[in-house]
């Protein structure tokens, strides 16, 4: 009779160990889910990450534009010089037209 009692204790112990393992696994999954939800709700951190990504993208874009506007020695290319001259001419024209319109009134 004690022999069958020992066998049932072993089975109960095995079930308890299985249940404990399942509880531990569920607890780990729940902790991971809570961490993911907390990360979604951490607006400050998400904004900081977005600012970092945007800043990095802008820096890459600036490097790309600068590389396209300068030669291998860092001097402006003829195309970049033409664009800069066009922008300057447009600015001067805008100032002159504005002054002319103000004088007419």
C-alpha cells in the first residue's frame, strides 16, 4: 500500500512541476507583453527616437546634397554656383520689386 502511495506522489510531483513550468512560461509572456505596452505608452521615449531618426535622415540628406554640390576638393561645382547665383538674383529682384511697389503707394 505504501508503494502505490509513493507512485501517486511522484505523479503529483510531476504534475506540479509541469504546472509550475507553465506558470513560469505564462508569467514570462505576460511580462514581455507588459513591457511592449509600456514602450508604446512611453511617448517621451518614442518622440526621442523619432527625433533621432529624423535628425539622422536629415544629416544623411545634407551630406548627399553637399557631396553633389561640391567637387572632390570641396569646391562648389559649376551647377551649384549657377543655382546659388539664381537664388541670389531672385532675392535681389524680390527686394527691388518690393521697394518699387512701396514707393508707388
